[in-house]
C-alpha cells in the first residue's frame, strides 16, 4: 500500500475542491456573516501567505485568544498549513495563567478577538516572545498602547489567495496545542500532530461514533479554545459540513435561534450549556425539529436531562467522553443493535453511561493491582492509548505521573459492564471514601438533578472523624421552586444505600464552575468549609 502522510491541509483542500458552495455561518461582534468553503479556502491561503512572510517558522507557535468564528477556523488551517502550530488559549483563565501559557509555549504572535483585547492590554508587557498582535475585528483597531497591533482583515488583504501549502510537511509534525488546567500549579500543554488530528476527525465521523456527515449542519458550542471544539471544526471541514459558529458571548437565545434559523442538525457542548438551553426552550417556543444529535461531554450528562431532550423535545441526545489529552473523543454512548428493545428506563440508564471506546483506541481499567472485572461494579482507573492520545505534556515533568508504560492514566475512575460500556464514577480525587467504601459524587449529583425543583447540584466530601469522609450535597433550586433538606433526602433515599445519603444539603445561589463550565469542586469545597466555619 502507498504510504501517505495524514496532513491537515488535505482536509480544507477537500472542502475547497468538492464542497466550495457549502457554508460557514459565523457570528462576530458585528453580526452574522456567511462564507462558502471556497471563500474560507482562499482567505486561509491569504492568511498562510502572510504568516509565511511574517517569518513564522516551522514548528513555531502562534496563540489565539478567540471565540468560535470563521477567522478562528482560518487559523486552525493556515498555521498547520505552513508547518506551524495553532495554540488555542482559554480566554477564561486567570491573567497569570494566560501569561504563563503564552510564555511557556513561546508564542510568536497572538491573534485576539476585539472583545478579548483588554486582556492583552493588561498583560502584554509580561509576554516574552510575542512579536505582534492581530485583532480579529470587523471594524477599526482599538486605540491602544500595545505595540505592533494589526487588524486581521487589513493584514490578510494582500496575502496570495492561491498560496500553495508546502509539500514537505510530515504527519508527525506538531499542528495544535491546548493547555489543560491542573489541580494544582500551572496548566499543562498538550500538543496535537497532523496525524492525530486527521485520525481523530475520521474517528468522529464514523457512523457508530458521532456520525458527522456532509448532510449535517453542525454548531459547535464547545469553545474552539477548548480541545479544538472537540475536533468538530476539523472533521466538519474535511466532510464539507455546514458549520454554524456562535461567536462571542452567545446566549441560550442565540443558540436556540440558530438551531431554528439554520436548521442545525448536530450541536455539541457541556451539560451546563444544555441545561441553559432547556430553560430557554421551556420559556419560549422554538422549532428544534432539525436536531438529530445534541452531543454532550466534558462532565457526566444527568439522565434527567437526556430524558427531557428526548421525551419533551423529541431531540436525540448523545453522551460522549474524553479529555484534552485524548483530542478529545474517547467513548460514545450508543445502544447496541440488540439493546433497542430493552425497557425504556434501562435504555436511558445505559445511555447516561459514557459508552464504549471509539475504534482506533485501546483501554484498560485498573484497580486493586490488576484489571477490574467487567461486572458493572468493580472500580478502577481508566487507562487509554491510541493514535490520538497524547504521550507527554509539553516541556513539563508532570507527564511522568500521567503517561506510564505507553498508557495515559486518565485520573478518571470507572466501572465497566459486561458489554464493555464504561461508567465514569468520579475523578480519582473527587471520589468520597466513607468508612473505607467509595461513594460516587457523580451518581448522587445525577440523582439530585433529576429532582423537579433542582436546577443543578454538586456533591463534595467533608472530613468526618468517624468515617474519614462524608458526602454533602450543594443544591441550586430552579427559580421560584422550594424544597427542604428533608424533602431532598427523602427523594434520594429509595435510590441509594443508606450510607451513600449526603449528611447535609446546602442550598446555594450558584455552584462555582471552571472556565469551561464544569463544577469547580476545589472552590466548592472551600465554600462548604467556610459555610461550616460560619456556623
Ligand atoms: P478536559 O481535559 O478539560 O476536557 O477535561 C477532561 C475531564 O472531564 C475528564 O478527565 C473527565 O473527568 C471529565 N469528563 C469529560 N467527559 C465526561 C463525561 N461524559 N462524563 C463524565 N466526566 C467527563
């Protein structure tokens, strides 16, 4: 067989050649704009030409501080296209972490959205390697003291629209970079290659996986600064799929509006986004009948939410699991062909699990000194390997703990059922150990969120002199709904062993979240501690 390198430019070249009329619909600061893949292809070549002229070297990193829009998509292709690395930076991190990340990656340039530019103004004098900033604006450049600032449209204008991507790129070259938050210390960098990105795009597209297709219109809500919006922009461009980019500071109303007006068929995001969308759908009527999959990952999808999407709105739901280190797609939860006739409750229960491994990857679940039995009960840490799983962190010795003997130790604890379906029970560090036995905070959270008065809930441990740790539930109620500790515990009682029941229920206005919308258990534990200290 021929040996061909798997290269990112080939993905956009395919869209240019075979799907030049298909569209990227992009919401920016000044409204919604439409571009064909033909136009995106030419603009990407102009950008690639300018980056080359600017002197971005092979392997050089260029940072982005940006939302989901067409210019960010152009950077996704132009940088790897010239052999450089697109380094997406999470705009919601603290300024200290952003400075650390840019300096650690030694970014040559930064492409920044207009509304994120104040962040650059606050930190630019601490950035050691950045030679220029390009502001992605539809209008005038902001008046600023920052040196070497260009406007994206002005900058690419005289780039060559027929620029040819170099033909000596190889598939193991670095192409993308994303930092993931560590429990303690600075974020850790993960580097994606051309090969890993192309294979991951194929992994996403398979019918038994996310099943992306040219027939779809996709709206990635998960940010392009978080694991490449789960790889959706790469896979969608490869296929010629219409992409709807929701842009800066979108609201549930904007998302629901796009679903209706653009007839979105697939959308992807974290559970907090879907909770907010459900609220919007409840408040106002939208036509969401075009949707054939709401892909949900990043945190466990509560079964109650899956049911509401499917039973109230007739919208199919797809639960998936992965992490920054895994590009991210690792598992997808679909029923097997012979499970379709199972009783409804059992089907929902299965689909609320994280699912089975995507073809191309391998897994091991290790606990108590060996691999655990596939009995849906024994817990162990999930280990993964495969061509789109990272094998180290970028210039960071913390990789030694996570990457051992060719396996990524995910830090996620799971069970495996007899069908090979994994259920993430907790992060290793979030499991609650009560009297030597494990309690899954995730199981309790999912049950709590099925209560009709509960908007969101998170469970953390508190130290206990007798049991070492005991669970405490932190609950946010829906607006206008009332409940009590006793009533919540009565609701949980029939579903769990007695010793799993939280010792307390604390009602809160809001659960602290990470920059990508996950429960921030570290901060929540501090709040719970402060709550008891006040008493
Ligand atoms: P990140 O690298 O920020 O994307 O976070 C990855 C982590 O999110 C994983 O290690 C899991 O702990 C968690 N995670 C991702 N998807 C799921 C899911 N479907 N269910 C439960 N936890 C998830």
